C-alpha cells in the first residue's frame, strides 16, 4: 500500500495481524457454512430470489439486464448486478449453490475490506492508524460474519468504501476526475443494492460546504460526483421507465420497508402493520380477495402499484405520529450502532465471537487449539464493548487532526444512521458506516498510543 512501509521491526506485527485475520475469518466461515440453511442465521428466502434469477439467466429464461415482460415487477425488486454475479459464479465454479457464492465473496473480502479500510485510515490519519484499523477489522465479528454471507451487502460495501476513499483523495489532490471516479464507484454500488442511491447528494453537498478552495472548483467536484453516480444508474432507471407502466427508479421496495418497519413496533401492530414479508403478503392477499392457492410475492403481481400503496399508507400513519416515529428511528439508530451484547430486535445479527464449540469439529473441541480459539473469542468480545467508545473518541480526535476530511467521512456515517433508519433496516445494510467507524476507532487508538509514549 503506498505510503505504508514495512521494516523488519514491524514484521512480527504484520504476521500477528495476518494470523488473527485468517483465524477469525476461517472460523466464522466454518460456522456460517454450517448455518446457511438456518433462517435464524441466514435469510435463505432472500437468497432464493437471487438463486432463481441466476439459474434463469444461465438457462436462457431471463436476460442479464433487460426485462421483456411488463408484468414481472418482481424482477425489478433488486438491482440487476448481484443476480448476474451469482450466475457468473455458478458458471465458473460449476456449482449452483449458495456455498460457491459464499466462498468467492469470502476470498474477495479477505483482501478488499482490509485494503479499503486501512487505505482510508492511511490517507487521512497516517500509517499507525492504518495498522490499528487493520487489527480492528481482523477482530471484527461483524465483518467476518458478512464476509461469509452470500448476499450483495459486502460487495456493495466495497464500492461505497472505495468511493469514499477516492473522494478523500480527490479532495487532497483537488482533482475533478477523482471526484467523478468516486461518483462512479457509488453508482456501481447501486447496481448491487439500492441503499446508497442518494449518498451522492450528501457527498456533493459536503464538497460544497467543507472544501476551502475556490467556489468554481468546489462546484465542479460536486457536479462530478453527482454525474458519476447518475450516469451509472441511468440505464436501470431508463429500463424501468420503458418496461413498466408505473415508473420506478428503485424497483419498488421503499413501501415494503416502511410498512414492515411499522410492523416492528407495538403501535404499528395495533393498527394492522406486521413485520415479515410473508405476513405482509397475507394481509394484502385478503385485501385483494386473492385465493389462498394463488402465488403472491412481495413484488408480484402488480408489485410497483402495491408498493406505492404501502408507501402511502405508511407515510399517512407516520404523519399522524411524528414524535413517536422519531423515537422509533432513534431506537433503530442505536440498533445499527450496537455490536456488543444482545442485538436490538429486528436489526439482524452483528456476528459471533469465535469459540471452539461454535466453530470447530467436535473432535477438536479440546486441547491447545480449542483454548487458542476461545482466547481469540474473548479478545473479540472485549473489542466489541470498546468499539463505540473508541469510535466516539476517535471522531473527536479526527475532527481535531483533519476536520475537513473527517467531516467528509462523517457524511457517509450520518447518511446510513439517519435517513437510512427512516424505514426497516438491518445492520448488514450499514456495513460501510461501520467500516468508517473502524477508521475513527483506529484514530482513538492512535491517540492513546501517542499519549502513552508521551508524544
């Protein structure tokens, strides 16, 4: 990595980092491979949709991008890149299963998460923060879990973090072209998952506010970020406009997330909202008078219109209870940040601390190896509880060291934490936020090391 020089004295540090990273990742992978058929640990129903589309692509029943049938609103539920990626993995590996996708994503993330997070830390805060961030990633149960999760979430994270890194470099080098590349990276992320779609507006606004350069340069860079994202997502928007009678830029999932998000709450449940795709569909089946044996999915039939009705119904309820809903959002924000102890309901799993019982075969659950695994899990537990205080302290220290670049990073954190919690969300959707919080925690660690050394 440019600027990160390794001397002989640092070799033991990097060997320890490599050992921790590989150990945590392999052990967590072993656990997840044993639980891919357990709905408590993996959303097999969501993956089944990607699997079906990938098989249809390979067997010639579905095109990679275009949708021929205007009634197939279910094909617009997710962006097209991940089903295409699953199809590619199936073809290359010769195995049409979630296990093949899991292994490919796991190997890729073993390099990319470390490179991107440490690269951001190096660019803004220096080599010691970069090394510290790499150790935090290596121990992170959250990143280890979703590296072994065959879903678009971790791949989306690569491009959001990559775009964030390029954006920081663009500011340091005052480069409009790098700003354009940051927007392009974000656009690619939107081909995998729609969640980061509006982050380009946040980045552009931040460039206008936090840069101290000439107004013309700030404006050019802000427009470049927007243009990069808009150009990349335009084909999906145009396709949806041409194919479906009801225009939808996002595929029609906002209403479902709002509706089910209200179903997470007691007040929402009292007014007929229910959490869970299947339960929501059953409510709609009764409303529409569809027979019990009719195949009905979240986005089919007539999924776009149905989602708009969910959106209208949900927003009407939220407008009646705005203060209450603000409290709901605050609870979700805490759920997105909380990685230690019991998770907040409905927010998903924040990973496991590796243990010999969870991660090793029964005949290996004793002896020195099992002891080492259990010690590693205890270290993970400690880092989980220290993470948020370190990140909060690191934000303070980072703002003092480089307020401009720290604010640019915080835009992404705030985007996932505030508007990102306006509807139902899960912690796997906000992995880019946690990647940047790891960078800030490394700044806190760096600051403490400097204090200890008397610097």
